[in-house]
């Protein structure tokens, strides 16, 4: 009897595993089928190259030309004051060039509501791409003008564009996608982020643009994708939620959904938008301080705080920005460093793609536990190696 119960238990568990696997497979098939029925795939690509791709590129794009920029700071200072700057001044200016990007990103992120509500998602993305192009023009002319201040201004604009564009990108993706595949559509932003990082490392190779004469062009390259987005977005649909909720145009919303995902009535999606809007109107908006005092969302806030803190404090952004200096001090040959950084980018994009495919099958918590465990082990090893050095 016990043996029979054990066999029955194993059979049921196997059935659950099989059903989960089949459900995950079915979701993936649904995802790819819906992508090919309308203009959704094209819109996702256009949003990606002007959204998270830009943020990823500018995180890694500064690493390769860093020695050339520091030489430029030296030479421009000497031409202006007829004396070389002290190493401390060069370090301070270089640190400002690196850090001002994050300051711009902060201002860009907090201005999302202003742009998205007044211009709509599509025009806000186009405006954001225009800011990126202006930053690229300033960066491109900084070398001829012999002005490191122009590099600082350009990096500020890049940061603002990245903070605004990344937030708009995620908002746009969430609002164009049906609920069943919303998670998979939204996760494409991480793929474009990793692709942007890899592109920044690739264009920084000495055989491509990573030379003394072309360092300013390396930092302007993503503006080409911004121009593509500016010209492509007018021919692509607006976010359905913006049309339905804020413009009160249900017919236009339905047309957009059909244009993106193929023919259908989409009544369920529109009803969900309406329910969400009614829920938001029923509860007045809260300030950050009021939200922190609200005990009903305590565990959600704690969860978000832990996850975001772990991600941002993992050190990946610092490695991406200062990878050239890190590997140089680690003893790697100078002409080999750029190829190693490309390997980092390839690893990251493979991880992003695999997570997109596994997240619905394995689950969020399991992937987070696994990722943080591996990171902890690696940082313990790094700490030991640095002390043994």
C-alpha cells in the first residue's frame, strides 16, 4: 500500500512538472506567434534601440577611450593655461565626467511623468532621442573645441536621456503588450540593455573605433540608433493604454491593439485597462514619505529595496565603466583588455536571453536566489585573491 502511494505521488509530481513544462512551452509559442501577427516585433526593436540600448552603451562605452580622454584633459588644460594640470585635477575632472552621467540619469528618471503625460509615450520617446542626438553633437565637437567641459555637458545629457528613455521604454512595453505575455515583452528591455553594453565594448576595440583619433566618435555612435528611432516612431502606433485612459479614445485603442497583435476584439485587455484606471482614481496618489509610512505595502517595499540594492551594489556597473583600469591593474596586457571586456558583454547578453526563456518555467525567486548565491561566492573569491596579491 505504501509503495503504491509512493508511486502515485511520483506520478502526480511528474504530471505537475510535465504540465508546467507544457504550459511554459505554450506561453513561448503564444509569444512568438503573436509577435509575428502584427507590428509588435518592429515596435519592440525600435523602442529597444532608443531605450535601454542607449543606457547600456553609455555604461560600457566610456571604458575603452578612458586613457585617451584623460590625455585630452591634460592637453586641453595645457593649451588653455600654458601649464600641465596636476594629477589630482585630472582625476577630479575625469571623476566628474564619469559620475555626471548618473546625476543626469536621476533627473531623467524623475521627469518621466511630465513627458509621458503631456506628450504621450511615442512623442516622449522621440523627444528623448532628440536629447541624445544633441548630446552626441556636443561630444563630437568637443575635440575640435578643445573643451573637456563640453564632454561633461554631453555626459549629463546622455545620462538624462538614458534615465528618461529607460523608464519610458519599460512603460511603453508594459502598455502595448497583452497581459498573458506582458512579462516576456517587458523583459526584452534587459536584452537590449545587455546588447547596448556589448556594442559599447565592441565599438571600443582598436580595430573598430577604439583609437586616439576616434575616441569621441565611439561615444557618439549610439546617436545613429536615436536618429533611426526618431524617423521610425511616427509610423508606429501609440501606446494603447495612453489612448484609452488619457485620450478617452476606445476605437483608436482597439485599432492599435489589432495593428500590434493581429485581429481580435481585445475586450478583456480594454476592460483590464479600465479596471486599473478606476483603481488608481479610487486611491489618491501618495508622496514617497506617505508610501514609506503605509504598512499595507511594507513587504512589497522591502522586497523591492532588497532586490534593487543587491542589483545596484553587485559591482557590475563599476566593472563596466572602469573595466579598462581594473584589468590593467590586474596585470592583463594592454592590447588584450578590450577583447576581455567584449567577452564580459557576450556573457551578459547570453545570461539576459537565457533568463527571458527560463523565468516563466523556473520562477523569479529561484533565479534571484541562484544569481545572488553565485555573485556572493564570486565576490568572496575576489576578496581572497586581492588579499593574496
